[in-house]
């Protein structure tokens, strides 16, 4: 396992897996981060098997799992969790009528409602930002050993969501950041260990990246810029 710059050498995967198993056995809980990473890996495999097409039903079901990651961050990310869950639920409902992400975007383009409040395409854009926010937070979390969650979350929010939020929302989010759990508390909430959390975060980053890129390309291929 390659260590990130500034990190102490990582333990072996066998040691990480064993330690994580002990934590899980003691607490008797599932590991939500592991479950999310596995789900996105399966979603990415399914997209590849479908010739690069992303089906809406499994996409919605997989994205729904991410809400637990927002919950683990506490009040600071309540704004993101609430909006994210609402948008994901809309897409899950839309899957009864539309088979793929392409289908909902084609329909909204036809109706000139891509950016309209409440449209499936707008909700898809917001869900994509949610996925990107978690990905960016994990990247920042892994960038330095022992770095604060506050710094990681603040940087991730500034990169992904802040450009699309009003000044009032940015100010509220900034204040909420001070209520974030510590790095150690987050690891405990995710039911991971210091080394297993790194492995699972990397899995999510790797598996979600092609999904995020695919969604961006859906908009860009229709000459819809991503500045909203």
C-alpha cells in the first residue's frame, strides 16, 4: 500500500483487515464506509457491463447509501445531507419511469427544464456535487497523516460546493465546521481503524471517480456547462 506524502508507513493490508475485523466484532455494527465503497465498485462494474451506460435504479440505490457518510460528519454537514437525500429520493422515484441517466437528461433537454428547480436533471447535478464533496473530503483527509477534519472539510467544501452557494449559506457552513467531530471520532463513527479507513476511503475515491466523470460528461456532451 503506497503511503501518501507526510504519512508514516502504512501497515500491511492483512494487519488493517484484522484490526478492522476486531473493531467490527466488538461493536457489532456494519462498517458504512466499507459498504459504500463496495456499492460504488459494483455500480462502476455495472456501468462497464452496460457498455458505459449508467442505469438510474442502481445509481439511486447506491447514492442513497452515501447519506450515512454525511450523518457521520454531524451538524456541520446537515445542510448537505438534507439536500442530498431529497435529491436522491427524487431520482429513485424517477427510476420507475426512466431507465438511465441519459433518459432523464434527454427529457429535460427536450422540455427546456434542465436547470429548472425540481427537475430530475437539476437534482442529478446536486447529487453529483454531493458525491464529489465526499470524494474531495476523503482526498483531503488522506493527504496528511494526523491532519484535522476541520481543515479537510473546509478545503473540500471550498472546492466543490462553495462556488454554487450564496454568501449566507457559505457563512452558515463555515460556522458549522467548528462542530465537526475529531479525526479520531470520525474513524470511530465509521467503525474503522486508522489504517482501514485509509483503505476504504481510497476505494470510494477510485470507484466514484468514473461515476462522477460520467455524470459531468452527460451535461458537457449536451453543451451544458457545469457552473450551476
